[in-house]
């Protein structure tokens, strides 16, 4: 019977800790520590604030999603919104599927609250990066636009 012997080096210890902490971070059970002098890293569409009393964990808020006037959207986004309002037909099989909000940028809602739709990109042979994400039934609770494949979102303002 052969026995595998693994040396316990500092590098392996860090690796083991990382392997244990990553799933806990993903589940939100452990907050990452932040140095008291570290500045928060800005993320488009997400506000990050560090409390003066507790510099251990940054606080993110989905309320920092900037609005965008519907009139400022690309023409293809208007076409997508029109299709959403009509109920289709949609050009891509993934249009209308549940958007899971894995990035956590949009407000936290139950699974099935958000749905994604492709905004065509002229000259692209794929779906491209642009999407409209609806909240609630067919966007009754709002619509969001992303031009960078979910790295940032803008809330679509239909009043301007």
C-alpha cells in the first residue's frame, strides 16, 4: 500500500485556508478583512463605503445603480424593449430566461424575479455583451441596461 506524503509548507497552508474561505465568502458567511488604510476599489454601478467605526467589511448598495434615460439607449435597445412589451417573438433562445443576478449588482430578489433579453450588437455574429434585464413580470418593477455583460447596470428611466 503506498502512502502519499504532502509537506506542510506555508504556501500549502495559505492554499488550504483559501480553499476553505472562498466558499464561505461566496455564501456570505465570512466577511473579507480590509486594512484600515485601504481605500475601497470603485466598481461601476456599485457604491462602496467603509464605515468609520468598522473598517473590516465594505458595504455595497444596489441603490447606487445610475439611471439612464430611455432616449439615450442605443436604437437596438428600443427594439428589444418593444419586443418585451409585445411578448416576443425574440431572436435568441436565451431571451426571456431567468437572470440569476450572480454578480449581486441588482437588488437582491427571489430567483425568477429578473429575466434577460439580448440587445443586438450591429456587426456581431454572437449575442454580444448588451442586455436588458427586466424586474418583475415583463419589467413591471423596472428594467436595467448593461452594455458590458453584467459588469455594470443602469436603471432605465422612461420619464426622460
